[in-house]
C-alpha cells in the first residue's frame, strides 16, 4: 500500500464479530433529531473502522512523536507481554479460482506427492507451464505445456510445487503472481475433485506480503514495525484458532505474495523478526483499524480496552474527523418499513469521547413505523467510516 486509502482497506483485514462491551450509555435529549420532509442529514464522525486495538494512523502519529515500535504496541495492547512465534502458515489463494494448479516453469522446480512423500525434480523438457490437475477418475496428475498440454505422470496423493526456496510464479485467471514457499493443490473436502490453491510458507515470509498491504511502507519505521508485530501476532492467533487455512482477503489479512513486497516493510519484518505479543502465554488477538478517532473501542478481550488515543489526531490523518451529507430519502430507501422518516434517535453509546462515543443502537422513526438498528448495521448500510457519529439535520431548499 502506498496511499492512505490502502490503510482503510486494511481496516477490514481484522473485522470479526465481537461481543462489544460498554454499550449501555442511555440516550439523551441531544441524541434525538426531528427530520422534516425533504431534509439534508449531515453525519459527522470520528475514525475509520471498528476501533479495536491499534490505530494505524495513531501508530504513525506516535512514531512521529518519537515512540518506538515496542512503546506503540504496549500502548495499544496493554496487558500483553512479548514473545516469539515461528513455524509455517497456510494461506488459501483466492485469485486462483480454477480447479487446477498451474505454475510457470523454472529451473529447480519440484513436485511432491503427498501419497508417497517423494519429491521429484521436474525435467528441463522445454515446458513453459507445469500443472497439477484431477482427471475424470479423480486421480491427481502432473502435466506440462509446450505446444499443447502433455501428460507427465500420475500422483498417489495431492501435489505440491516448490522451487528450493525461490519464489514460484502462479498462473491465475487474473494474471501471474509470485509466492514464496510452496504451492499445493488441496481438496476442500474428502472425496472432492475440486482443488484449492494453498500457499505454505514461513510466518515471517508471509508477513512480507501482508504488511505493505495493511500500512504504507513509506511511513515511519517504528509505525511499520508496530504493524509487523500486530500482523504477525494476529496471524499466529488465527493459526492457533482455526482448522482451515488463512485467507488472503480483508476477512483475515490482505496478503499479496512477493509482488506486494516493499523493501521498507521487509526491513520492518526483519527488524522485528519473530516478535509477537502474548496474553497468558499465547498469541494475542491483536486487532487493528485505520483510525481510532481519538478513542479506541473496547473489544472482546481485556487487552483491547476503550482508552483515549492521543496519537491519532496528527495533521496527516484525514479520517480522524470527517462528515458526509445524505438525504432523508436515502435512509427511507434503505429502511422502507419506516415510511416517511420523521426522527432519528440514538438509543445507546459506549460513553467515550465526543457526543457520548460510538453508537450502540439507534431507532429510525417514521410515518409507517420504527426500526431499531445496531450501530454496526447503520455504518454498513450507509457506508460510514465508523459508528462514532452524530447528526445535523436541515431542511433542503
């Protein structure tokens, strides 16, 4: 990532359902807005994302004030301790939507048969592509491309390509992408003839393809190093708590392989090699988001507290405070059961910061009825940056 927009993408790398705490603050008179017919509704807000854990803009603000990556991590994840994590991760490559695994031929390319455990170096036979596919009988086979696809040999189990530590170029419907480690064609379930492409590689090699897609590599070294620690810890936590491979999208952490790497973020991964944050001896659930807006939000674990964030509001953060304007008609179209919208009521907030903090729930009142929605639903349906919002209502025209 090279721009602030990419940080916003990274917000979603760690959005997971949580039981939020501290959403019991009652509604007040200032949390109710009458809505006339044909109204403009200005929604003012703070922050971008769920607000749990580290603010990425806050990390950069802290680095600009001279904080080291360890002090940044200690601030955003209080109560954790420092440790190390090694080993491998498995990542499903979403760009490869086919049921075969095709790689570009290169010197040193090998294939492993999981059925026998044997590793065979592929011959230099003029092939431009090598492929693992499933034949109609359900057997995995290796084929290669010259002027056409040609059979090479069958496998007793599933196949894996490796290149002796060199990157492998994966051919996907959207183009060629390079990955470190190994690429395997794996059945998603017993007896399935479909195959998912799984990248198996070391945790720190994985981080090289994650960090620059979650934070601009050009930011202050301490901020990028803090991001490396948070991302490494998050991956180690996910590895320990799921039976399926990690994903490479915002549902986990965005991972782009070798082509996403940047020298500055690779240096941050190296400078923090293997370092993670622990809670009770295990990798912590180190969520992070683009911008806290000045207060982090309480998460599902004690080391993700709601706390004032003095680092988020530096001059380069465009989403510390923001506003958008929508019409009453937009809300009426999103919640038609309301009918003609006549009032917006915020029922609960988390109690932290301006306006009483993030919205826990709100009620839309109209001529046909009323609809109560969570703050997260309000944010999602209206495309807002966060749930920390207030409203200004004016009649149009």
